[in-house]
C-alpha cells in the first residue's frame, strides 16, 4: 500500500459504513469535449428512479444513485411520518429490474388510511406531506446531549479526508451519522434528502440509540433538513453550508443544536447553544488544505 | 455613487429582471454565536411554503424565498406538463396571507381529469409526475441555435458580478435566462428547481421566443434540470457545477447542448457539441477573482 492508501484505510476503519466510490454501478464514464475541444472522459454519478411503496400504496418516485434502496425507502417513510415507531415492518423488498422497493407492515398503517381520505379532497399527497411532518414533531423532546467543539473539528477533518463519490465524481451530497468524534455511517446521494433518509433507514433497521449522535451534512440547513433530523431524534445537526431563516426558526422551536458554515476553524451556532462546549482553541485548528476542501454538490 | 456602485449599476442595466437582494422580505437577520463564542448577526434567506392550485385542484406545496409567486406557479405547472401551451390562463391569483397561488384556466385542463383517474389507483400524484414530464417531451425538437464560447465566458463573468441574494446571504441557487452574451432574467430561490420554474413562468407570461436563448444555472445538471430546460424549448443549458449520468443521457437523447463545470477558462461540453463554436482562445479568459468566485448553494 502507498502512504496515501494506508492513510485512507485508517480513516475508513472507523466507519461502520463508509462510501464505496469504486462500486461500479454508482458511476459511469461519460465522454465530452473540454474548453480546448479535446475529448475527455469523466467519471459521473448515476441517477436512477426508485419507486417506493408502502404495502400496496405507491408513495413516491425518488431519484437516487441506487445504493441502499432498502434504507432509503424505510428512512423516507419514517422521516415523512408515514411509518411510525409502533408499525411492525415485516419485509422490505427491492426489485432491481422494476426499480421498486416495497415496505411491508404487519397491519395497514394509519398513513394509508389517512391518504385515502385526503386524496378525495386534495387529489395529491404532496401538498399534505409537509403538514404531516410538522404533525409528527408535536411534543418532540430532543435529548440533552453534550457536543464539544473539538469533536466537531475532528469530524470535519476526518470526513473531508474520507474517500467518497464526491471526491471521485462530484455532484453529490453527503450526510454522516457521528458519535462524539467518530464518524459511523456515511451516506451519499444526488439529493441531500436521500442521504439523510438512508441514515434514518439504517437507524430504523439497526435500532441504534440516537441520543448521543451528531448528524453532519454537506448540504444547506433548510427547514426539511432540520425536520428530518428532529424526526430521527438526533439532537445536533452540523453543516459546512449555509442555512435558511425558517430552518433556524424550527431548530430553535425544537431545541435542536444547529451549527452552520463550519469551515476550518470557523462555525456559527444558531440554536441549542446550551449543548455546545467550546473545549478547543480555534487557533489550534489546522487550516483547511485546499486539495481536500469540499465544495459540495450544487 | 462609489466606483463599486457604478460598476454594479452598469452590470444590472443589461437585465430585464435582476435580483433585488435589498428587498426586505427575502432575508431576515438571524443571531448566533461564532466559533469564539462571540454574538454574530447574519443576513439569512427566507424560506416560506407556497401552495399551488390549478383551478380547484391543490397540486403541491413548494418551499420558496417568496418573490414572483405567480411566475413560480405558472412555470411549475408548465414544466411539469400539467399546463399545456394551448391552455388559456384566465388568471393567476396570489394570496400572501394564505400563502397560496391559484392558476385559473378557461376550461378544466386535461391534467385535472388525468389526476382524478390516477389517484383512484395510485393515491398520489408524486409517483406519476416524472412519467408525465417525459411524456411531454416525446417529439420535442429543439431549435438549431448557435452558441459561442465567447458568449459563455462573458455571461459567466457578468453573472458572477451581479449583486444577488447569493452574494448577500448565501444558501441559494440562481438561474439566468440569457441571449447571446446578455443576461436577461436572473431568478434565485432556495431550490434550484424553483429558480428555473420562475424563468418558465416569466417566459409563459411574456410569450418570449426561446429559440435563441441560453439557460445558465449555478446548480447541478440533473435529469430534472435537463427535462425542465427542454420543456421550455431552450436549446442550451450551462452550469458552473457538475452533472449526473442520466442528465447527460437525456440531453443527448433530446439533442440539447449541455455545458458543465464552467469555471474560469474551463468547461466541458457533454452533449449537443454541434451548436458550440469555440471562437475565443481560453488563454484570453481572465482567471476568476476569488472574491467574486461563487461557491453555489448546497
């Protein structure tokens, strides 16, 4: 192994699930011509439709890179409040050829009942999804975890150095489930919401305790990202990117710790400041190496 | 006026619609604490729900910064193939308090009929929207316009220097309708699809000819972006960002000229190379000034 490979192997060893940028079906070589007119071949991320069913009910067609379809389906349904913690999942069946995944529950969920009622008047579930999501958050009380700035700096450093589809092919978002200064599960997808939903599906499948977890994302902190994090019960959400006013407002209402614009030694805590312990002098944080600097997907 | 203001005024003068970053309702001051623990106040973009109706049919709730709701609604319905060129729009009514916009047509559109039939079996329109979009593209023939590399360089230069919400507050996407080397209509929104839909709504409202237009976006070139551009009949789509394999494939199928990763003197043409004339030596393109370098929304 070269020095770089050894370094990568030691970074990846910490993860339970790390990105697999070499997996053949996630990227495709695409030919083009550059600014000089020269032929170039680029490695480009795939984007495939995946239709998610809840029992016999078609719910949505998501555009995804295509890894972990079962986690994506489970997590999507869970984060949208369509699947409740008390629903017993009896199977998650992925059909690669049909590009479908069916989540089966022991009994018909209340969501299907609700949907059937609603469609009579509104005709489409899209308009009601958001309302349902906020509904699921009434009475949510996020755990009183501690988060140290030294962990945040360590996480950013490790995640930026983890071999990923982003570094391989760009045009993709990443979300990482972390515990203290350790990144555990790193999911990527063409849409930042899919990456988060895959984390939610993994949490649901493994029954992992979330009270001491931190969610790190390359994407912007919009209302949907904040709501999804709170739906998972994770008390801390961190991003390299910016935020919207409503994302901040919802985080404040829910008492979620929201940290944005985390680059090098800088960050801004916008909500849930009480969980944050500044235990490291920002001057001791190494400046970001431009080669490893993530620009994020756009 | 200072030198900088004069420069901005001359850049903005070219536009029919330029961003209005000073408009009070688009941003909000948000307080936080930075990495040193110091109190900071930041200007942050708004994000509001807007529910779009087609006649009496509720279609979708979009999250938007809130400017040009009428263009957003019209453009969304048009780009989703829910509103056809032959449908006569009799009114577009925005209600700021209810956060709704209703697009009224002379006769019930075929879409509403279709939706009512589909909801009986599938229960939700989301899963069918994509199919409908591709449907609207059968037989699409994009115009044989010419696009010169000198125009692309000039557009990138001007757009990067245009005062915008992005430069003011970040965390936002921009899409610009252009003609030759002139930017005409610059729309921004929290979601890149909304920015494109607002352009489509403007085109629909003004009846502007699209055959010689170029669409420039800060966002990634995904399948949806390519499909929306083709739905508008615009033959050229350009971005600073990357692309997905399927976005490229659809552009090639439709014969759309797709240019990605446009930064400084570099770009890659991935499809529709026949429209592109490389009339400028890339060595003559000034390198990007880091102060004006856009990092895009994530």
